[in-house]
C-alpha cells in the first residue's frame, strides 16, 4: 500500500484538540491507516500571522489516490471549522492538512503539488518529519538532518519547540 505524509497545523481555536481530532478522523477514513504521528510542536507563524501554531506530521498508508487523499484532508479541515478568507494567503487557520509526500510521486499540478513545494524550507514540517521518518531524503537527495541545519541557518526567525507531553494528554 502506498505511504503518504500529511502535515497538520492549526493556530486558531483549540489547536491541540483540532490536531488530535484530525488524527482520529484520518484513522476513521476508509482506505487510510495511520502508521505514526510525530510529537506535537509549537511554532511561530511562517509567512502567516496570528498566534503560534501547533504542528505535527503523520505517516499514513493508503489505498486512496493522491487526489482522493487531498480531498479527505480538505474535508477534515472543513469539519473542524476551516475557512479560507478570499484573497488572504496563509491566513490563520483552525486546521490545515497538507499532503507532503505520496510514495515519492512528483507532480507540478497546482491543485496537488508533490512533494509539497515549500516543505524544504519549513522547520514545522521538517522537524516532526525527522522524528517519524529520519531516513527521509529530500527531492534533491539531501538528508532531512542536513536540510534542517540549512533552514535553521537561513531562517533563524523560525522558532520551534516541543509541546510538553502533559499538554498532549
Ligand atoms: P496552504 O498552502 O497555506 O496550506 P490551503 O490549505 O488553503 O493553503 O491550500 C491552498 C491550495 O493548495 C489548495 O487549494 C490545494 O489544492 C493546493 N495544494 C497544492 N499542493 C498541495 C499539497 N501538497 N497539499 C495540500 N494542498 C495543496
Ligand atoms: Mg493547506
């Protein structure tokens, strides 16, 4: 069965609860099995605004097509109150689920670009991904650890902290 990586994020409402609910929803979706979920992180908004984000990454196995998996993600976002204010890019959100990778498929379709076109410059994706898939290789062949080092150097403004296990309980 193909493996896919989904990045979860939220910074409005109850972000921790929203991420937990999204994982439950993914688990409850026909054709999707959640294999692992990273620890939750709190991160400063990157090219966005509002309160700090809570972010995590999930590894799933799926029989769905990449496009069907994206639809599942978008429906889960909607079920948790996601609104997309017109004309506002990277608006604060109650829940965001992005498909980071689908079995190494490469696609430049704007509806579903794979791997996710900005993952390599976002610590909030790379750091939790390294927790659950340390052997992961970037599209350019670089290791995830090398990429994290580079991004930390280039973007010292990107803050990321582990959420205490207490707040996840
Ligand atoms: P953000 O880019 O901040 O996550 P949205 O969640 O509103 O913003 O997504 C904007 C558009 O990005 C969606 O309409 C979706 O079709 C498109 N998109 C392209 N590639 C991907 C991907 N890999 N994962 C999720 N959405 C994607
Ligand atoms: Mg999104």
